[in-house]
């Protein structure tokens, strides 16, 4: 009986310490989540010849998504980045590396995407914990020839919808997610875009969202939605994808962060790019 009383007292103290630890962890996660949310852009830049639409939905269970669109020093280029980490700690590390490299990243000077990924991986190499990883899409758009150069690491979803046919093409991967032992890509992938073509980027949180029966939303449903709305505007497409996702999951909480970014080339992009290219030549002369 004395042992039982002692055991109950120790168990009560252990429960109190466990409750305190849970409250502390929840507080820390809220801080990380708040920082992450504040760093995700709420407004996208205005870039002549292109339309953008985005949506970021944070998860309280597993988070770590980040995206951005930014101008290069070269006015006829702009960059896109979408990252999805395996958890809040990896997200904090990845974001800290991005912030550290912001002022010096060669991407601002127009370096090839695979060189930028190499730079990021070098910074992460000694700090990544076992079993932690980050999916990454990094690319830049050259408005002179409408060429998108990119690296796609891990399970970031990157799709190209051809305006003339409505066909949805899954962009090739450059390799595995960033993790311990990561081998950076040796070259960038390239895709040529035409007026009204779209590029759809999303984190794996969309594909891995499940319904009440445990079935995942999957790539097939995402592509089918795009095929059924080939001529819609980027905001309409974004809303349609999210509507299909919410209907499938019956508005359940997402297990992972959900990030969706859609880019469309305008009809007038060729004229704009040519005019701006002449302006660049005049300035240089």
C-alpha cells in the first residue's frame, strides 16, 4: 500500500511535468509558426506580362512551407522559390539559411538555379538533423525568351499546363530532397513557355491531404481539376483547386502545410519583353 501511494504521488508529479512540457512545446511551436507565417508574402510583386495567384494554409500538426517571388538585379528576370520542410524545426533552420543568404545569394545576380541549390545545401549540410528534410523548387524566369530554368528537389509538385492543348505536364525532378548526404544537382532543368501557358507549384500538403477513409487527394485529382478548367484565370484555378480539396477532405484540418502558387504568361508578354529589352539596350548605350 505504501508503494502504491508512492507510485501514485510520483505519477501525479510526472503528469504535472508532462503538462508543463506540452504547454512549453505548444508555445514554442506557436512562435515558430508565427515567424513562418510572417515571412510568407501576403502580396506578390507586379511583374509585367505575368499573372500570379497564391494561397498558404498553415497546419498546426506538421508545418514548414515557404514561398516567394522576387526580382533579380537583371530587370528581365525574376525568381520563384517554394520549399516544404518535414517539420517546424527544419523549417526554422531552412528559413534561417535563406535569410542568411539573402544579401549574398547568387540568384539575385542571375546564377543558374543548380548553383543556388548548391549554395543552400552547403549552408544546411552541417546542421540538418537525421530524418529531417526539405523539398525545394527554385527557378528563375527569363522574360527575353520565356525560358524557365529550375531545380526541383524532393516532392514539390511542379506542373506546366500548355494553353494550346490544355495538357498538363509534370515537370521533371532534379533529384532528392535536401537532407543529410544530399547530392546537389549538376545542372538545371529548362522549360519553354508560350502566351497563356501556366505553371502550377504546390507543396506535398495538397497531395497528402486525406479524406475520412484515409485516401489521399493525389496528383491525379489535381491534374484532373486543371484539365477541366483550361481557360480559367489564375485566381479561379486557385479557388477551384482549394474547393476540390476541401470537398475531398470534408474541411478536416490539414496534416501538413498547404501552399499553392500559380503563374500565367499573358498574351502581351512578347511585346512587353521586346520593348523592355530595347529599353535595356538604350540604357546600356
